[in-house]
C-alpha cells in the first residue's frame, strides 16, 4: 500500500466478517479517563504503549495500545496485539480490533484490510464495501482510488466502479481533478473519468489553491486547471501551494514563491515544508525551526525533528524525546514521549 505513509511520517492500514460496535475486552474503567467535553487530543507513546494527552499535557487516555493514530471524524485507529480497531475520545473501543490494517475515517468511511484485501467500513464498524482490492486510498470528494488486477480506478461509496481501473497510478480527487499515470506520463482526469489535462508530465502533484506542481525534465513549474502553464518549470524541487505560498528549491536551498512565481522568501534553508497555521517548518544546519510568511524566524532552529502546526501546537523532538511547542516557539508540553502525533 505504497500510497499511504505513516505517522511519524504514521502509515496505515470477511465477506463473512461482521463488525462490532464495542468491545469490553481490555476496555476496563481504569484504562480511560472520562472526558467531560470534547477536546483536542494527541497520540503519544510512553515506553512501548500508546495513549492520548490533551493540550495541557495531561493524560486523557492511559497508554495501553500497541499503536495509535490521531482522531479523524471522532474516531482514532488503534492496534492491540496484531489487530487494528477504533476508539472514541473517551478511550472506549467502538470498533473491535479485528483488521490486519486500517486507516483513518474520511467522509464517513475508513479503509480496512482483511485476508490480504482492502475494503471499507462505516463508523459502526459495518463492512460497506467488501474487501476485494489490492490497494486503496481514502474517500475524497465522494470517490476513492482503488487498485484491481494491477490497475488503478475509482469506486463510489456504494462500492460501484465509478471509473474503470485502467491507470498505472491514480491519486485522490482534489478540487475536482485527480492526477493519473498513463504509460510513463502524468495527467489529470475529471470525476467522469475523462482526461481533463493530457498526460504529458514527468511528475505531477495534486491541485491545491487552483494550481498544481508539475515536472518537465528535471524542472518543476505550475499549471492551472485548464492545463495552462502559469509558472514556467525552473525549480529543482517544489511543493503544493498552501496558504498562498509554495516551497521551492533552487540548487540545494529552499525558499518560497507566490502564485505568480515571484520569490517572496529567498532560498536559504537546507529543507523546508508548507505553511500551516501561518508557520512553516525549516531546517538549518541539521536543526529544525519555524518561519512566518515574511521569512522571519518564529522559532529558532534548535530541534532534532519537527512537524507542522495543528490546533496551535507542533510536535518537536529534543534530546531524544518528543514534546510540543506553541507558535512563539516556547515549550508547551515538555519533551518526554518516545513518539507523538498531532492534535485533533
């Protein structure tokens, strides 16, 4: 399932199998700390077990899982033994661990693996699309990309084939278009499966904020949804637009451009990522920090590893342990965890 990358940088996840809405096994009262109201929580690892904390650093769900992911649409995937299931924010198991692999809920469904095949369940744990696919991805804009007999296509939420498997690769729909690989060239299709932008690129990204990064030869540029080149290929690396800016690489240094291709933050960083909540992760001399949209250092590069801001906090690694900082670069939750994920 090569499309799905895991967090820390987490990855994923019978016909006769029926689902379970809850399970009392291993769900003792002492294993959970009841929430009085919905809060943002994050998965953390203490020793060999995963649990959850709130934004003050307080343990909300005691560490007892072999693996745990962030919450999406109210549920989080967890592993007990070698089986995947789901919990709610009270720590209650709402879908019994029974799957070989699983992934997050999106648009009401989650992809799960049984007997080596992928299908989909709803939030009650009921199988709504029988496991039958070699690989799958999440539902987005009503469709999910699936692999069948070595080719990629798309299904709708009833499990009906919406776009016949025919592509060497196919990614999710975003802003009405999906990137696909035909032969050795990338292009884009619409939701009817019609070619919207002819396969002609050596690599391509999804559309975001109206533009998509594409590569011709060794250089990256950007196109609009008609396929028109709006920023000529000239960069040695590039990411999608996020919050109005896109990271680009010239030579060995990273900076940022605006939507007309003007460099607004000079290439000067050894590595850099997209902006989230107004800040972007950057790397200088093997240490990670954050900049604002003016290119000003918001958090001094000092961390051994760092991730994007979410719900006002970002995961960082310092001295071999994971913790969280706020947008001023101050430690909000002391580094103390073996691993940690984003708040949701």
